[in-house]
């Protein structure tokens, strides 16, 4: 394809288009921190997509993801267009051998993301907590971990990363990144009101005895269920060394950073898709051929079905978000739309703005999946009931997509008791995998660790780390 | 929004070639593979006894199919069924199927493309595996027969000379000499006869590093496929261990019923025959082959005999005589007994014969291999014994 374009059609042209698209975006009402765009080779792009950050801590699990990505890419199943890291400035990576039209579209798309991440409240809060330079911070942390590998050996560092990265989703976003330790002492509970004989006795005439000063009690750790396992281990593991704590806190900070991307994916991708389509449509400086090629790419990205299929068992978030924003901007004023992108996340966005008529138009349906013999799966179409649709779309997004595990108690001898919120998750844990994770945890906690959940028949089950090394 | 106008403007960098230098994905992938190798190594006994990995005899590598390692996370138990949202032409009651049969042609990217599907094959050098076994057993190297019993002539390079056969002309050395000469001469010629250097060889005696291993397989009707597989696995790893020690190792394959025949390695494990078991025929055949082709003066000799232990009672004396003859000659003679059940072992005819030789301090031993997991113990016992014997020498 590329040789068909004349020299003037190369990616060099982006340096000219980008500021003009940017000016247009601002004119249309978007506001964002500046974006550092960089055109990078595909191999680098794959790494960024796999690691989630351009320079990140080394871990073998990234290697596995990298090979999947590599194989997918070589088979032509996956094409990466852009990765953008919110911050001030934002950092956006584009692929240098993607065509000019694609990169033009991507430039506009990135500006949509930049507007979203600056103005959306959840993004804004996380940005303020984490700082505006995640790329540099992550690279710095990666260096520190590299140094730790040199000081303490690969296997020790890896053991810490095995545990920390496995608990990536087990953070408590609502608690804030920098939170104080628990109070060491707790105020005494009020005396229970006197009852029975005691009450009568107190009513007898005579001098009141001086009340003894209530003794302050040592507070239990944790004072209540603690869902931020990364934080808890970093702060309270009995024998964690400083550099190990650093790793836990590093993984936790990156997890906080990623949370808004996860929790606003439909909104954010939809918003960026809406704006790339609109900005390119209104960018009269673009040659027709670039515009038409770009729109072709646009329809590939936001199409609901793969290939020639007429049905999909997975909703494309780009498509859903794009369709919702298109409807919102048709029905409401720009100001209202900007307010929605400021105030909502996917949960409230889907619940408040995925209306029945749009769901009908998009032909969304509820299905029940039944695994069968031999890896076969059956998907039975249920209905198109709107509330069920919304909750089914949101179901995989709760609690960062993982089970709700919490710290129940820490014994005086340092043993760790974890609990599982079976009520809200609806069923028990995958026992074999959970034991493996407990194994990771035990290696850093260095005292006995256990986790209570339920087995397949709903009976309480206490898990301990499994013997063995893997 | 007005303040945006004062913001620094975005930047578009089109050339950043140095990003090509990043290869962390590959680095972490290699680390993953290293961990898989380590894991395989930790489970070596299982691997050794999974006799299926012996693809072809003589292959110097084995291929082990492995799965990608999983980095475990807390996950909910797989549900009996769960709900989701799809899009398109589906009416209530419609049923779609995925998985099971992989879809051909244009991939729709749906269902069943989970990460578990990928498999890859790690290739291990047999020599590496044997090295690991050695490390795990903390075995020192085997010692060949006493040094002065076995001697071999060896030619080793030793210095240079100005005269010699053409074939031993050392060109590098010759050019060096020419360069040195030309450096001090004015108007030099490229080469002179004086520049020529020939490698000198000298003759030395060294202990022989030759070994011969004879495998005798009882192929009478009672040795079924499974028992032969067990015997084969033991033979394979025993040979690999010996190969580690001896530079040059010869193998002899003999099968017997009431007669004995020598076979090539490929044919050896395919043979089936009917007939009774006459152990002396196999042992005698090996004795003769050793005498003709692999004399004890030049070879370290090893004999392994795989049998279910049965032997005709009237062969008892003949078997004992030839076994005794072999036992006093060879480095080691082992019986790999594959009895019908564990408790038969050592009570069998051949088992008793080997036990009695062992009791009389001949380098003889017997191993009972009833199931895959016994092979490991047998191999361990074999090599341990070799080392103990060597150390007590």
C-alpha cells in the first residue's frame, strides 16, 4: 500500500496535520494538556501494549503476554494503532509504519483521550494522586527494581514481583494513594448501659464512686476488613525489607494509575472515537484520499462484528461507547455532553445513558453461556431486557475485575488471615489458583497465611498455600 | 478553557529510531523459558520415566511439550453457567456454539481463544539431562577400570619441526615465521623453505575410554509391550549415563528366547517371539560377542539383562556357569527385572541367580522395575552402585 502514496503522503505530513487538528479540537470545545506524540516502531509498540507502560519493571509474565501479542500480530489478528498515557504532558505513541491516514485518525483519537483524561473526575483524581509523569516515574521504578536485582538476586526480586503483580487488582481505590497507617490505639468503647440490678443500684442514694479512667486498648490490625492487600502487605508484613516494600508500593501506584482507564473504558474509547470521526469530518485541510482512508479505518475500529459475522458474543467497547456518545450529542447540548464526560464512569454511564431504544437499535441481547463437553460452549440467547443488559455489561468491571479478597485479621504471631466476600461475588474462588497465589504471598509475608472462601457446594473452606515451588 | 491557549503546544516527533533498541519483551520471554526449563528440571524424575519422550534411540535431544507458565491470580471458580451480552441477530432461544471444533477459515476472534491454547516445545539435550541427574544425585564421575589394565595409544600434538609430511604442514605457523623473517630482511622473498613448520606428534599411552554395553532382552511370550517399554527406558538412561563418562561407547543388542540373536538398535525393541526362556542363551551370546569384538583388555564392559525373571529350571546350571564367567570379566552386570507383580521379584529363577552373584561380591546387581516410577529408582541405584564400587577400588 505504502508505495502507492507519493512522498508527500508519508507520516512526515503528520507534523503539519497535528497542530491543525489540535486547533480544531480546541475550537470545538475540547481541552487537554499538551500531547507528546512519538512515532515508534511496531516492536516497541507491542511492548508498550504488553507492559502497559513504555518502561516497566521486568517480570516473566510480561514475556508470556509479549509472545501472545507477537503471535497475534504475526498472524495478522491484531493491529495496534496507539497507546496514550495521560499526564501533563500526555504521551502518545503511534506506529511509524502505519499509513498516514491511520495516524491522522489516531492523532485526533488521542486528542479525544487527552480531553477525557484531563476533565473526567476519576481520571483527574488519580492524576493528582499519582502525579502527572507516570511514564518517567515508572521508568525510574523499573531502574530501581533492576538495581534490586543486582543487589539481591533475580529470584528474590522475582518472588516479590510474583506476589505484588498477582495482587495488582487487589487495591482499594477509595482509600487514596497515600493513606496513613491505622491508629495504634483505639478509644474505649462506651460502657454498655446499666441494666437490671446494676441500674437499680446506681439509683440508690449515696456518693458516686469515682469512675476509673477507661484504659485505651491496642487497636486490632486491621481495624476492619481491608481490601487494599498491596498496601496492607507493604505496611504490615512482619519481615518485609525496604526494597521489597518499594516494589509493592510501585505496583500499587501503577495499579491506581491504570484504574480509570479500566473503569472508563467504554466511555473513554467511545469519546475518543466520536471525536476522531467528527474532527476528521470537519478538517477541511485534509486531502480527500486521506480522509476516506481514515474513515475506512474508523469503521473497522468501531464495527460491532468481527469479519462477516452478523452476530457477536462480545460487545466491542469502541462501538458501544461511540454509539452512545453519538446519541448523547444528538439529543443534548455540547455542554451537557461535556458534563457527562466529566462526572460519570462506565458504571453510571451505562446505567444512566444506555437507553432502551438505543439498545434495541444496536440489537444487544442477553445470553447465558453454558460450557459443554470437549471445550464446546453453548450460548443461549435470553432476551433484550434493558436492566439485565446494563448489569451484564458492567459485571466484569466490578472491583477491578477480580474477586473481593480482604484482610480479616493479623495474629499476634504475625499470621495473616484473608477472607473472601462470597456474598458479593456470588460464588467461591478457584481453589487451585488461589492456593498458588497464597504461595506467592507467603513467600513475602514469611508467616502462615490462610484464606477463607467457599467450595463448590457452598461450604466454608480454609485455604493454605500449597506445598511446592511453583 | 481559555487558559489552554497559553499551554505549550503538543509535539509530534516523527523519527525516534533508538526505540528499535528496546527488547524487554524478548528479555522477559527468555526469562520465562528459563523458568520453564528449571521447572522441567525439577521434575526430571517424572520426565525420565515418562518413557514416551524417547523418540528415537540415538537422538541426542528429547522434545518435551510444555505449557506456558501461568502467573496466578485470585479468580472466581468457573461457573456452571454465566451471563453476558452479545450483539446482532439473535432471538430469544437461539443457541450459538463455539469451541470444540476450531473454526476454520476467517477467524471471527470469538470464543475459545483463551491463553491456554498455546503450547510450545522445549528441546533438551540428552547430555544436559544426564548432567542434571548427576547433579541431583550428587554423583562424582564414574571411574573406568584400573588405569594400567586398559591402555591405549594416543598421538598428541607436541611442538613443531622444520621437516615433516606434507599433511602436517602448519600454515598459520609457517606464515608467522615468514612474517618474522620478512620484517628483518630487506627486499625479502615471500616464502623460503626455512619458513615451513610441521606439527610434531608424539605417542603416548593413556587409559582406554572405550566402553561396550550389551543389552539382553528376554523376548519370550511373557514379556509384553509394557515390560519392554520399561526395559527400554532403563536401557536408554543407563546408556546415557555411561556415555557421559566414556568418549566412545559401543552397544550390543541381543534378544533371546531359548535361542539368542543379535539385532540392530532399531529392530531390537520391535522383536516378538514365541518360545520359552533360556537365560543362558542370551548370556552366552554376549560372552561370545565380547570375546570376539570387544576384548576386556580394551573395553569397559557393561551388561544389562531385562527379563521377567523366569528361566527354565533345567537351564539353571548352564546359566549360572556363563553368568559367573561374565561377572568375573565385566565392569558390571545388572538384571532389570520386570515381574508380573512386585512380590515375585528376587524369588524368580534369574533373580536368585543374580542375587547370589552379588552376595559373592561380583559386580552384579538387580533392579525391580514394575511401573514407570520405578525406573528412576533403578537408575539411581545403578549409578550409585557404580560410584561406590569405583570409590572402594
